[in-house]
C-alpha cells in the first residue's frame, strides 16, 4: 500500500480473490482519501465479485459476497499498518 498526502497512490496485490475482484477493487480506490478507501474497498469488492449472490451461510449469517468485502477491508487496513 502506498499513501501520499492521505491518499491511496498505489496498491500492490500479493494474493487476490479467484474471481478477480481484488485487482478491480484495488484500482478503484487509487487517488481516494484513505479514510474513504477503507470503506470503499469492500463495496468495490462486492461490485466486482464474480461469485453468485446466493448461498447464505447459516454459521456466519452472511452472504459470501459480504464475507469477501470484510476480508478485503481487513487486508486493506492491515496493509496500511505495514506500509
């Protein structure tokens, strides 16, 4: 993760979702303020996810697309701390 003047200027994906959403979501937050990008990365993941919206998980009480958004948000926040 590269940040300059509180904006995301670079995102290097080391491992992404098989559907390709990770790379598209990462590209969509470039130039965005970090605080907005922390939220937007999850939304963009959902927009670009190739997985079906069905398949409600009884254990997590979540749809797989929502779970993917949370994973991407967590990875984004972790990358900010490491960067």
